[in-house]
């Protein structure tokens, strides 16, 4: 049988280091080897070399999205205005939007996903119908600290009941943000998640407005949250430090966004074992800033990629998320984040391309 050597700008087998001058040897519809192009040329001297595009990888994973926001047109503007936009669009959320989003997600070729679930019927759908593995994180919002235990007690039995129905999809928990979940509720949810084995995702350090609100209690989020909060004093620290002070950080917690951080914040995250999901296209559209890749790499924090929702991103294809960074960040870094990093954030074993793997399992970017 005639061999082919498939090449791309980046070749990644799902383990080790992504390669810039790599190739995959394909013989009879299966992988016969993965390695450096020159090495495989020597091993398969008669092989035809075929350049496939940007990257060759196992199936990527979308580590963060909101499927039930898939019916909303993409918003572009300031973060606080985006929150108002989502609140005003409640009637467009729900099961049908989530089903449409799931279909788009599956069609993109991902091997796993992490979804923030705002409605119980969406959780039921994902647990019953998803052919893809992943984590469905039930979102919790509760700004008023006086109602923290009421909110927690209402959510607790539902989470435990869903956990008994886990299959391909695991049940997780998502305190929405540090500014839309009160301190006592954050602590109750984090302790419950640790005791019962629920993975956590929280939107954190996403925007300058969030930092201003937590440090000084001012900025565009203040009038938005004032009617719901009751008496409240700004903690006066960064979002990361705030969660650290509350005892919320830990190995079961993944931060989504993590844009507005400094070296001290990232060191705290590294020491606590937290992971991070970057959503660069959403961050760009909402004026949140740029993700500090080098800072996270320096401190060894696991980084994944997610699309966020169609309300703030053009599509649910995590490959496009990575490609949007291709000229800004080392492409080997973003390829790893979209594959191995995203699976690890979701608590899943990353797929591998090894000898004998069907060539149909190679994803071409």
C-alpha cells in the first residue's frame, strides 16, 4: 500500500509537544507513524507528502460555552451592556436554543464540551441525549447575601439528583461570577462541590468593569447590581484574591476568562491548582482585554479554549477560536489548549493519535 505523509503548520498527537515540522504517516486508512517530517520521510521514502493546512490534531474540545444562548444575535460592546442584553433576552433562552447550539457544537467536530446550564430542562436534555462527553455546569446566581442559604438549599437536592443520572455528561456547578454570587453563597457552593465531587466553573477576572467593582464598588456594574444586592462593601482586592480570601480556589475550580490578572494573581492560581479557560473572540468583542498567555505559561497553569456563547462569539467552533490567535500566540500553545488542555479542564482523558488509529480521527484545521 502506498503511504502518504500528511503535514500541517502544527502537528499534534494529543501528548508530548506539538510539532512545527511534523507529519503523520497514513497507510491504508490508518496512522502508521507520527513524528518529524524528515524522520518519516526516511521511514517512508516512497510516500507522497500532502500539506493539509494549519493543524493536524485529535478532536478538539470546547471547554466553555452557553448553548442556551444560541438564539441570540452576537453582541458587540461593553461588558456591562452585554449583561443587560442577556437579561433582556430571557425569552430567547431555553431548551430549543440549547438543542440548536448542541447540534452546531457537534457538527464542528469536537470530542467533548463544557456547557453552562441556566435551565433545568437543558440539564435534563444533556444528561439524556448528548452523544458527546462533557460537563454540564448548573449556573447559580444569587447577589443578596441574606438569601444565600435559601438559594443553596433550593439547588442542592437538584444537583444531587442529577448526579445520579450521570453518563457521558457529568454534572458540574457554576457560580456565575464573583459579583453576581454573594460571598456566603460562593462559600457554600464551593464547600458542597468539594464534598460531593462536583467540578466548578466561574467567570472571573473577565473585564475591567469587574475589577473596578470588586476593588472600589464603582463603575458600570455598580448601578446594575445595586437593586439586587442590599448592603455591600467592596472587598477592595482583585477578583482572584477575593476568591482566595473566601477559600473558594482549589483543584476542582476552573476560571473562565482570567484576562484581568497580574503576576500575583496567576501565582495564586498556580499554587491552588486552578485551571483557566480562555475565550479570546468573546473578550475582544466585549472590550475585556487580551489573555496573558505568557504569564500563565510561566507559572504552569493549565489553559483551555472555549468559544463562550453565540451571544458574544460568531460560532461554536473551538478551532476557529484557536485560529483567531494564530498570528498572535505561538500556534503550538493554542493547539495544545484547544485539545489536551480543554480535555484536562473537563476532567477527561485527551484522545491520542497513535499507530493504528483510523485516519478519519485526524482533525484537519
